[in-house]
C-alpha cells in the first residue's frame, strides 16, 4: 500500500471520531467515504483490500479498520488513538441513549423510528457493497474467489470458517504468484 502523506495523531483521532458520529448501527460505509473519497487516506483498492483483512480478523470490522489505519500512519500509538477516536463519543452517547430507551422505549413513535433507522442502515451497507464491487471488476481473480465464497457459503451452506481457511491460502498463493510476475 502506497502511503500518501503522514497523518498526525490529531488527524487520526478526529477523523475516526467524525466517522463514528456519522453513522448509527454501522459506520463502515461512512468510513469508506471519509477515508477514500473525502480525505484520501486510502485508495479505493487499498480500502477494499484492508476491509477484506479486517473481515478475516476477529472483532468488529470498523474497530479492526481503525487499528490498521492508525498503525499504518503512526504505529502502535496511532492504532490506539484511532481506536479511541472511534469509541469515546459513541460510548458516551450509547450510555445516554440506553438510559432514555429504558425510560421511553415502549412508545410506538420510538419503535417506528428504530425501524426506519434499520432500513437506512441496510441501504448504506448495500451502497458500500456495490462501490466495493467495482474494485472486484478491475481484478477478475478477486471476482472469481468472491464468487467461490458466495457459492460455498450461500448455496452449498458450508461453514464460513472452513471456507475462509480453505480459500484464503489459495487466494494468497495466486496473488503472490501474480505479484511476483508483475513488472
């Protein structure tokens, strides 16, 4: 991955803080928009590759992404700062919202609002998936392995963990061979 410019701890903290405060119920689509389109921290292909790695690691994808991006630009301290930027404000907000939900959660208006928010979140995830799919179209081998995973998990109903451990080494081997042959 090509590094464009060095990001300060402050840029990482406030960048991830803004990402965290931009979404409700999932911020990965906002993260992609902020890191790729608005700030240029990563290229579209870099984001897609890093997102794949973050999905492979245990834990929430956005947490993994913040740690990876922070570490890329500022090492271990950047990873910590990015993670704090991502978590501090939402933790405070969720504690406040939890208290309010405990008091007013049974109201029909609150239930309707939460259903609407869930629909928006689903749309955002779909939009991000479509944007990331354009990166796959540029690399037919990525599209091939993505199709294999889809077939194995969705249609053949193989366990995701077995598919990941089976196809990940194969895809890395193919990628390494292609990388070594590249001029």
